[in-house]
């Protein structure tokens, strides 16, 4: 039955999904080839040439194309988006009221990875100039960011991507302050990210695509992709993506002559037989962030070792196929997104102690077989590196390797009715505002017994990551948080002007990610609250020596606890500082605020003085 279904689908696709046609020039004025096409895909255009082509298309189809500037880079370049609408409706609110799906395509966040930019220039032309893909605008509206990391794009050169097969020169991976924008979606520090968030909140797209080029292994696939797979994914949206979108993309891209497959992340790059990981789309990445916004997202990864023409045309085909699905399932997609928003808002209107929101996932120990289309290879001990050296040959090889059967929740929390953040934590509050969250302010000082956390055993990475000494491993398959935050119910005080974040709002999951300390991309994990874990007052040893004797004489239980520690903990017994610190921590002079998370979790808004 599956083979019959597959055959019927292929027949249907052959009728509706023709491969991209090259547009031959008839004269210089009518030459609509993209810059990459004109060079036979040897080169990719610079920023100015890219924008000139975009504006040329706009001039040719002014009723269907609108070019906008949505922000500035750190070096002052315009951040440009191109809106493509079949009937010339460019207002997001009007489009949302009409139930028309909006696709946001982001290119060149890593500006050495140019495939999406050049495929989108061709797709833009074919939708509104040659009209060979005009049907893709029947219902859908497309918002294209041709070059997101514009400053990195102009750090142009031939030696920016050692693993990549063309074009001759490309841009650089990171922005002008050496930040990887695809690690910045939650903490939102870069000017590009702040501008992107405004663009997102203005358009609130129904589907998001982030175009990339791989690193890693060699294999037969030229188009790999992953649909958002992160804790908290809306179940109905997830089902539509996995059962409808993914199969159609695979079949449509294959029918165009390309080789599609899932995003490949080998457990061991030197030994494919160990299997592949399941990629968790955590929110510091673009496709993971969209989950917090109740929107489906797709990571496209073109294979770095394929030639540039193959990669650009393959990227074109998966975007075309996605737009076919979005036009066909327009009502379904828009309805699912609205229902996901409504579910979040309804759940946030009251505190439900039985509700659980999954903060973290990990690949299951249970595996399933995966047919991996790779190339033949040899493995040998390297005399250069001293490790196993894998070398691929041109012969195709199909092997069955293990893959985790699923992603499983490893940490879940009960969402509060609201969070309250003390006014003095301005940088934390600025991030909340940048995400477009609805914030209220307290009108006077307020104190109450409420829920929060006390965090202990925290460990920071010695090496910085994206400008921070973080509490997680930069590798998303490793430890997600180095420490422990224990729920407590204590009296907290908040000055006037403190921020209350109600959870009955569409983007409430963003607040959960930023304000739950053990979330993968929380403010605590990124180091925004480091100061609360720093001891600021100390006692001289000779002072504590005297205090310790007084305490031992007055408190038999304390003496018993101290002596037990000496008898059972060799490290404690052999550390004079730890022994004296024991008494300081038990004294009235100890800082009771140390390690207490200053953000409160409210189960009700009753009595909270907000305006």
C-alpha cells in the first residue's frame, strides 16, 4: 500500500512541480538571469549588486513587490526585506484578516552560506517577472530577507568557508562584533536581532524558513532539512508538519532531480555506523525560536560539498515545494496557528498546578533504523592528528544506522500566572520588551510571599561563548545547564516600576524560556544574573575562629553537624576555608539573598499593584 501511495504521489507531483527553468537572455535589457546564473554559479553577488537586482525586480513589478528597510546593522547597512504579494496587498493586518498565509524566508544569517540568497533572487523573478511560478502567490505572501547578516556578508573573500565547494568568494559567518546571529534569538543582543524581532512582530508569519549550508559529513543528499522539533511544540502543528509537510517536500524535491533528506548530524563524524542524532531546535537558533512564537519553522541545510549550481537550484526547489503546500493548505495552516495562539492565551489566564510545560528535551535511548545514503569511506589512524581519519570516495553507499526514535522531555515546569521582575534588572527587562511581550509595571513598592528559586552548584564555562561565560555546553547535544535551581516559597520585595509579565499572551513561551532559570536559553544560563551568585561580604579568619567557638558552645546541634562533616567528608575536613565558611553561613551575618533568584512566579495577580 505504501508503494502504491508513493507512486500516485509522484505522478501528481510530476504534473504540478516542474523543475526550475533557466531563463535565456534575448537582449541585455531583457536579461533576467540572476548574478549567480550569469556567472554560471561561479560567483555570488555582493550586497550592493544583490540590492540592485531586488530593486530592478521591484521596478518591473511594482504592484507585486515592495522593498522595505527594517533596521540597521552595527556598521550602518540597511537590513532589507522584500515583500511579494500576488494582488499587491502588503499590509500584514489586512492579510491576517483575510486568512492568507505569510512565509518569511531568511537568508545569509551565516554570510558564507549564500545558497538561499541566490535561490530567492531566482524565485522572486519567477514569481513576478517571468511568471513561471506565479501560482505560488495564489494565496501566500512571501517576505524574503535576501541578506540578514549584511556586515558579515561584506567581509568578502575566497577563504571564508574551508569546507564549502563554491562560490569563489563569500561573506563571513558572524556579524561585525563577532557574534553568531543564529545563537542570539532569545538573548537578542545584536542590533540585527532587535530589528528582526520588530519585523517578526509586525508580520507574524505563518511559516518561517532559515536557509543554511551544512558542515559535517559527506553524503549523497544535496538538500537536507529539519522541521522545528523543540519542547513545547504545538501538537497539531507538529502533526501537520510531520505528516503533511515533510512527505510532500521530500517527494517534490526528489521529483525535481535533487536528493532530499533529513538534517544530518552524526554522533561521531569519523564513524557513521554509530548513527545520527535527532536535532533539538533549541530557541537560540532561528528555527527553535519560532516554536516559542507558536509558528512552524524549517531549517534548510544545503550540502556543502555539492557544486554551487546544484545547491542553489536545490534550495529553490524546496522553497517552491513549501509554497505549494502553503497555498494548498492555506486554511489549515492559518487555522492551526490561530488555535495554537488561542491555546497559549487561554492556558495563561489562570494558574493550573497540574499543567506542565516542557523546557528541555533529549534524544531517546531507544533507537530506530535509518537508511543513510552516504558515500563509501575508509578509516585509518592519522599520523598528523593522532586520531581516526575518515576519507570518503565517490562511490555511493547505503547503510542502515541507528537514530534516536524520538525526543523526550527531560525537564518540565508548571507555568505561573505571571512573572515579576524587579525594576533594577534593566537588561533582563529590555530583552523581554525586545520580544514584543506585553509588560505591566507596578505602581508602588510591593512585597509578598511568592514562588521563586534558589540556585546552587553552578558551573560556568571557562571559555566564553558568544561573549558570555555561560552555564551550558555550547554543543546542543551536551549538558543543557550546569547547576540546580530548587523551587522555594519566600518573601520577596519589588520596587515601584517592577515588571509583571502576564502569561495570557500569545508569546508567553518566550517569557518561560527567558525567565525559567534552567531553560536552555534563560537569562540565568546566559549570565545575566551572575551577580546574585557572587559573595560580596567576607569575615577574616581570626574573627570567624572566635565566632565559631562561641557558636559551638551555644548550639549542640550545630556542633553535631560540624563534627559529622569532619568525620564523613574528607574534602571538608581538609579545607580550613570550608570549615570556617560553615560557621559564617550559619551565622546572622551570612547574606540570605545570595543565590536567590530575584524573579518571582505569581500564581495570581490579585493584590499586585499594576497599572
